């Protein structure tokens, strides 16, 4: 099964369309969203083609294939327009023998490690910066931000299949970082 992992769309219809175009081209099975779907938040500028209603429509068309956790900018009002659950603070997903602890990052992160088994992949967004860092007992990954990347990083997402993670730039669809989990 191929997963696309993305975070921080922040209501950008432009970048949501780019994300979903790549989802279709890559023939991904599931879209795992790490929060901050519709609202841009008070600390962020308006992203390109800000249209939360359009983003909701685009994602609702894929509702059977979307898994999502709540970001700090997501609210009960957002859940009213999205046709898939978004209010969980985290999700634990087992894929091909790899445990993914998916969360947004505003609650669980490197400063507040969640309780999980060794060799788990801690996935979070929130910081808008791509990261892949092998720690002593777990692997920390961040797909970066779909619409509002920071620290000169790309508009990006992760593709995950067969224990292989691949960060892809949504502008040019090129892979710029990879990580393979080995036995």
C-alpha cells in the first residue's frame, strides 16, 4: 500500500490541487493528513489561492482514502464541512511492519515524545520544515508544509511504500530526500 503523507495545507486550493494531482499520478492508496487543513491561522500569511471551501470540496472527493489528525488550526467548524474525521490528536498506523505515530506536532513532538514502542516513526507537521532524523529509539519525520514552507524548504509531501520514504517537491514533482527503513 502506498501512502501520501502531507501537512499544513492551510486552505490553499492551489497547493491542495498540486497535492491531489501528485496523489493521482503516484497512484497512492491513502492520503494521511497531519492537520491544519482549512484555516491559515493568525500567525501565517494567506496562502496562494486561499479557499477553504474549495479545499474541503477537493478533499471530500477523496474521503474514502483520507486519514487525518487534528492540527492546532483545525476546529469543530472545520469538521462540519469535511466528510472524514479530523479531530483525533494522533493516529497509530501499522504499514508493512512499520509503526507510524501520526500527529500534528503541537502536542506531541521532539519536546514532548508520545508513549510508543521503539522503532516507531514519529510523523508530524506543524513546523513547516522537512525533517528526517534517526534518533536512538525512533525515527522523526516531518513532510514539511504543502502551502507555507519555512526555512527555505519546499512545498512538499512524503510518499511511503515498502519501508521507503520519499520527500517530493510539489512544484516540480522531483524527489529531494529519501529514507529506507532496514530490518
